[in-house]
C-alpha cells in the first residue's frame, strides 16, 4: 500500500512525540545528561530495597581434626526480611548476631539474606585439618606407665571418693607428702611408711595413677624456705631426710605400679639462689653414711643426684621422678614480674645449674624423668584482692611472648623441653573460674576466688590443651596450694553444673587429647 506525503509527515511527527515522551518519563525534564542521572536515582531506589551483608566470618577458620574446638560464626546484615544459614543452622532471628558450630570436616557455611527487593549471599569456610598428634614435635618420651593422652588429675584427700564418684575418667590423683607422712603424721603406731603404700593402693583401686608432691624439707628442723639450702649442710638432718625418701622408694616398689613423685616444689630453685648458683657448694650427702649415697659428692649437685641414686639402688623402677622447675629460679620471675626479659638466657642459666643435679648424664647412671612446673599456687584474684598482686595471664592466642600470658609460659616450657629433652607435668593449677564469688571458700556454691586457667584449658574444645602438649606437657594436675581457694566440689558454672566435672569431664570421657608418646 502506498501512502501520500501528508501521511508520511504525520507519521514522522508521531515518532518524534513518542520519543520525547520516553525521554521525559526517564528523565527529569532536562537533556540527556539529566536523563541519565535520573535513571541512576531510580536504580538506587530499587537497590535500597535489597538486603546487604556487611560481614559473615568464622573464628577460628582452622581447627585440628578431633579437637572438638568451637567455632564462632558472626554476621552483620541490613535490610533483610529473612536470614538463613546452611548447613544445619537454618533461619536466624537477628540481623547482627553470632552462633557456635563444631564442624568435624571442612565446611563452607553460606548466609542467605532475602527481602522483597532482592537477596544477597556470603560464605565462610572452616577448615578441619588432619594434623600431627599433639606433642609430636616435643622432645623426650612419655615415661612408661603414663597414659598416651594429656593426663588430667586433681588433688584429693585420702579416704575421699569424690573423684571416683564423679563419673569422670580422671587420670591421676595427687597428694602432698610432707614431713611426718612416714607414720601418717602420728596416727600410725609404726614408722615404716605403710600409710604411703595404702594411699597408693587406694588411688589404684579407684582407677587413678598416684602422684605425690614430696615436700619434706621445709618441715625439717632449722627453719623454713629461707633455710632450705642451709639444712642440706647438716649431716643429721640429711641422714633423716634421705632415710624418709628411702622408705618411700621401698613402699613404692612394693606397690609395683607407676607412681609419679614430684620432688620438693621450688626446692631446686631455693638451692640455686641460696647456694649462689654453685652446684659444688657443700651439702652433706656421702657424709650421711647411707650406703646408697657413699659414692656421691658432698655438694649441692650431690643432693639432686641422691634421689636418683636411692631409687636405682632399691630397684624402684616403677617410680617416675620429676624435678621442679621454678619460673623465678634464675633470679627473674619470667612468668609474672619480669615478662620483658628474653626467655632463652634465663632457661640457659637455670639449666646450667640443674644439669649437674641430675638433668644430664651423671655418676648415678640415671636422670630425672620429667620436668614439673606450677603456674600458680593460689587463684589469681586472691593475689589481686588479698595481696595486691597482678598474677592474671592473658589468654589471647595472639598475646605477645613478652606479655604476662599463657603464650609466654608455653614458650618458656617449649624452650625447656628442647634444652632438657624432657616432658612436663603442670601441677597445682588453680581451680577458679569467672563465676566464683571472690570470697574465701567455706564450701558454699561458687565460693572461692576467680581465675581463668580451668576455662583456658577446658571451656572451648582442646586447642589450648594441644598448645601445651606441643610445649611438652603430658599432665595437668589441678588443686589449691592453701585453704580458702576455689575447689572442684563447688565450682559451679553459669549453667548450674560443676565446672571441672562437666567441662573437663566431657573431654576426658570422650577420650581426651591423644599425645605422641615418643619424642624427637
């Protein structure tokens, strides 16, 4: 069909009008630039109806396989009508929140935020890595008879059955043997150490390895801690002292099963400081005329060797001997009050002294089996409130080595482990947690002082247990060093349960943390 010139002109006019209408609707009455700006505003209005995920993170992003570590998923979302997280979590009700997960395999978590105007997604991945067994890079072997996991134990009085009745698979049960243990502090008619053997049998019957803190020097005549070394220079005192230890070795040999004996808490440090760091200073050892000590030198070094020689002479091969290493033995308290001091020189200084006392090869043909440390003898807030001392450790995994922190103590342990090539037992670890009332403990719920060591090790999986196992630890033993401190029989958590029984118990009853028994 053909159209005339008038129709064609009208048609062109119609097209122009239509184009102007389109431009006018998409703009604000101006030219092309204004129209484009108007189009951007419209897009912003549409986008403002869509949700925005500000962040979606996991902390930590890497956990060890089998550690049961808890991971915190956190998110911050704006403008969403519905938030959903996969896998397993489902719909969450808050736009800015967090939840915990415990993945057993590497898992990618995805957050979906939806509104009437659109949606947004974000992902966070937790890597579960099959790593080395805890302690695989530690030096020295786990002594025969001790478990292939990081052992956990408690102090408990003879005749008490709380540990057994708790239903927790505790590994060790410890007790102080002070001067007088030999006749049960006067309660036994015989002075032959049979009470000590009965205590070992009692521990074994309840399913626990007996551990002894042999702490007798302070009650020998002649003074207290300040006279520790001076007492070793008196022949009669040393003859009585080592005869008591000989009786302990005899009773332990009769018991016939593994016994951990931790020798003289802080005693080796007192010897170093009071003998002016001289292992050749006089001490009455061979002078006691005990046959077992006849070929040992009458020196401070001989004092340390005497325990090894008596054990060997009596054939008490089931006894595991631990030498106590004090964090202040060098003259600097590297754990609390001189945290800026480089660690290696302090380790080297103390090792040079203690190596002569039985950490290195010597005339007895034996060395100490373990190192023993006590992080603190009272709850941290007891020291803060009663003695105006700050003995809190920073639990942050990123804490600097030159800070008052768990990291620093673990690094100190690692350096010692490498130097001595021996594993560690940590003993007398305070039992306070963040829910204690900061009052003297008379047995009421939550009485006792606050501390963070039990929560550090047991409140969030096994990652911190692993850290200390990697530093050489093979046992963590908890208990107060004096009365009035927090205790496991009334250490109630926010959930109304006993903390050690529920938190440590859950880990132990699930198998605990396996450790490498053979060291580098």
